[in-house]
C-alpha cells in the first residue's frame, strides 16, 4: 500500500505542479473571454487535466524502463546504503548491485500499472 502511494505521488507531483500553471492559463483565458467560465467549469477542467496527466504519467512509467531509464524518477540506492553500495562495488559485486537497483525499478513499473484514478 505504501509503495502504491509513493509511486502515485511520484507520478502526480509533476502534474500537480502544472495544475497551478493550467489554472492560471484558464483564468487568463476566462478573463480574455469576458469571464465566460464558471468556477465549477474551471474546477471540472482542472480535474480532467489532472486525470489525463496522471493516467499518461502512469502509462509511461509502467512501461519497461519507465522508471529505470528515466533519471527523473529512477529509484536509486537509498543514502543509508551508499557505504554498502561502495563496499560491494569494491569487492566486484557491482553487477549484483546494479541488478538490485533494476529490480527495484521494475517493481515500481509494475506498481505504476496498478495506479488508480485520483478522482
């Protein structure tokens, strides 16, 4: 459950940051059109944009290498394991460390397939 929440947050965070930009654009367009959109219509448009954006993000992240080859969302070894990572690489176990990181990212890609709608 926590993994799903983390994956969803990682996928939705960029979309959420764009939501304010979208709202600003919608408000500017609304003002340019003489205030033709109601607040409910703006909210509905924002929700639809967020739904589409989160679905597209989840679809992209859930493909093979969606996490692993994307430097923005790739899951790396946690800071607490950096010393262990360095030590393992010194004793020629770097390939196994890389495989572990790949498996973490594959799990995130699988979890992204199950990311549900946000509304």
